């Protein structure tokens, strides 16, 4: 498994633990570049999470997508596996 794959697996465990609805959008050339890796909903709130291997940074396109989601009052953030499970859950539930 790739370093990013390990982080995605850890995130899935967190999302399942709270019963969140989520999916990994696959654009296959038809979607928009920069869309976060995980999109979901929890208790009526929208969230999107860009997953990175530890130490990696989002691209400018990914940062722009995150910014656009936040401007629309959605929750969006980058997760690299170093954030505590509790912090991830807090962000999903309460936003930033």
C-alpha cells in the first residue's frame, strides 16, 4: 500500500466510527481537477477531505477547491494522518 493509501485507510476507519456517509469521487477525466479525495455528509453537514501522505502538501488546484467549499460553509481540510482521530471528528462535526 502506498503512503497515501495508508492514510486513506486510517481516515476510512475514523469515518466509519462515526457513521458518516462518504465516497471517493473518481473523475476519470470528466470531473474537475483538484476535487478533494473524500466527499461526505455527517448529520446534515457537508465535508470534503484532501488526503496526503505525511509531509506532502496540496496543489494550488486542491487548495482552491478547499477554499471554495469553505466559502460555501462546507467543511474542507487536508488530512495527512498526523492529526488525532478526535480532531478529525471535531472538524467534521463542528467545522473549523
